[in-house]
C-alpha cells in the first residue's frame, strides 16, 4: 500500500505543502530535503503552462539564448516549426494548466490526436479533411515539448520532465520511395539533349531531374542548395 505524505518546512516565509507518494516516511523526508529549494522557489512563480510557454521558441528568448550558450544553433525554419507546435497545439491544450500536473499519459494521447494546421497543408493534402501528423512529425513534437520541460528543470521551475516517459514513434519511413521501373526510367532519360529538353521543357529542368535521378536527393534538398 502506498501512502501520501504531506510535507512542509518550518521557519520559511513561504511554506507550500507537497504530497509525496511512498511506502516509507524516510523516502518522503529525503525527497523533501533534496527538493526544498526548488519547491520553495516555485511557490512565488506562476506555473501555468501559458505564462511559461509564451514566446518560448522565439528568437532571442531566454531558452534560445541558453541554447546558443551551450553551442546549439537553431535555424529559423526549426524555430518556425516549434512555434507551430506551440501556438496551434501545446498552448490550446495546456494553456491554463500547472506544468506540474501535466502527465506523460495525457501527452501521449494528445500528440496522437493532433492534426495538421489547415493553412499549412500541402496541396495534395487539401480537401481531405483533418490530416494527422506523420510518426516522424509526432517525434519532432515530443522533442520540442521535451525541450521546454528540460529547460524548466534546469531553471529549477519544474521537478521532472513528463515527456521523457512518453514512448517515441517508429522513425522508419511510413511511405518509403520505391525504385522507378527500368521501362519507365528509360523514357525519362532520353538519349539526346534535344529529346530531353522536349520532354522537360527547359535545360534547367532537365538538369534538375537528372540530378534527382542520379543522386537520390529529394527536390527540397536540391532547392536548398541554390
């Protein structure tokens, strides 16, 4: 049987009571001694998710500056994606919740239920109703959420990181690309420059396809090297 020990500290200006689940009073006392400073400092803080999370992933935020000081540089595109997760999913779900009450179980359920933001859908995804995130994107979402709790733990605001207990999703491609059959591939690679330009319209598009075919790169990877 587990017992909830109600803990408090004497001779302190702020004396929050904490419930520690254990079977031994010794464990509860040891836990209280280890975490006294953190618990007392949290008393005067607003621990609602909304107050702590607003602007978290903005360029120049305390977290982003701390990341730079640790040698981690986040690109604008990465911060943009993190902010989509924050503004469209994390904040609407946990805006008014005390961060200490957010559990791994509810994070797991929420991440599975989140759908892509309608205005951010790709052309081929539009008109099909709510579109779920890929497994890889759900892992990115968990990573971003975990960054927030890790930082709050570092700053002695949070006691633990519930995201760490959430199982990650399979990282293998859900729709792996298949090789182009030789019969079709031959038609896509004409023998002469004239035939290739006639097929693709311009020399630049011909070169673009040949690079994709020869290297296996994705279109976005080539565009990024402009």
